[in-house]
C-alpha cells in the first residue's frame, strides 16, 4: 500500500486498556505514526484515564468498566497495558470481540494460558486479525541488524553469549504493582529483564535447555538482582552454547552490554552501539535498519499485511526461561526447561 493511500484512509480506532506509563508510551508512538487514534480509554483507576485523555486524546471516551469497553462499537483494535495478571482474560476477551490486539509483555502469568493464546493466534491469523506482543527490541535497528549478522551464518555458529543489564529500577517500584510478587512475580527479571531474554531468542534463534541462577531482593518484596548461567541450543548446531546473564535492578544507571561470540567474529552491543571484533581488531558495525516500534508494527500488519515481528509464540521461551531462573534461584539447583526436548 502506498504512503499516499495510507494517509487517505481513516485511522485505525484503538481502545487503550491501562493508562499508566506504558499507556502514555504507546500513545506517543501512535501519534508519531499517524495511522491510528485512541477513541476509548479504560483504567481501573479512572483518574488515570481522565489524565491521559486530557494530555493526548481529548475526543476519547472513558469506559467505566472493562465490560463497558467491550461493548464499544467504534473500536477496531486494542492495546493492553495492565499488570501481567490481567493480560490473559483481557486479551482473550478482546480477541473474542474480534479486535486486533497488541498486548504488553508478559503475555500471561501461566504457561497453559500462553499456550491457549498461542493457539487462538492461529485462528486470529486465519481471519486477518492481528495479535502481537509488545517486545519493542524486535523493532529496534540495533537488534534487527544484530539478528541479521548472527543468522547470516557468515561469522559461523554462536559459541558463547554474555549479557550484562543494569538499571536503577528498585527506586521506582515502591508502592506500585511492580513490587507485588502476586502481580509481578520475578521482579526486575520479569518486568524489565524479559526484553533481554526475548532479544537473545530473537537475535540468535537459539532455545534454552537448562539454567542455574541466584536471586536477591535487597529489601523489596520482589527479586531485584538475578545472575545465571545457562545452556542454549538449536537443531542445527553440534554443541550447546554457554550463556551468562545478570540483571542488576538496583544499579546507578541504565545500561546494557551484550556479547555474542561466534566462530569467526565477536559481535558486541555496548551502550546502544554495535561493534565487531575479528583478527585481533575491533570496529564499529553499521546499523542500517529503520527505527520502528510495536504500535507501528501492528499497524503494518493491519494495514499492509506485513508479517508480525513479535507474535504470541515469542512469549513461551521467555516464560519457560523466566520460570526456570526463578525456580533455580529458590532451590539452588540446576533446572531443565520444558520448551526444548532433545
């Protein structure tokens, strides 16, 4: 579809469920894109919906309940930004309503719920109903470029991965659902760390086999610091890949290092820059992908029929890996994962 034709079409009409930080974030991305608009808002705290309407969507209707929102006839799609424990039922209801759905990660709190939604996604696909997850790294140029380089095969098979992730996250969660183990089991690992786990699966195509981990809460109700050693594998490599990761949620700055060591080169993400090391030298690796985001991604799928970069199936390896990490941290034992069987 040409850009001129897209601009001539009426915008896709979205409902926004959850009007906090992520609701604002997705609102900004939608207004930047220009192909969609929010026509209905719902939040369990009505004042949040009122505030977001005043800031971004003055013509939007505010639903008093989720049930009332589902009855809205002027909605084509929904973005779900509520706490994790609410995702499954809200997503299922919106899919059954016939709406396109973009759900923030994690997709659900239980494995059987993820499997059910994955199965539903196949039905949705057959009726041209878009269903996507909010893993924004799959749309970031640095990760798209890194994926292309790793999966090209020109640098040989992956041999080892080291991932270091830090954020001053603990200072932001007091009194919120993120410090509630019932709503955010896994703490920093589950909330912010899930993007890091998904990025590894997206970039390398590898699958988790086993993990040993340790976690600390540092005075919070949820896990703040987690470190782990794991093995990843695939159907096409001869040897398992050693993976070392840490998630430091009480650091003093936001930062990330990701090193993917291949047979013929080392590919490195350092402070949003890509580097390649080979033959004893290191140099910058050009990033040539166009910046996008989950909102533009689902609009591409709805309006242009483009493949979904972040399908519901992406939730399963992240969920299995996260649960194995948490179980290992509690039991101090090596945990094998169910999502990959030799």
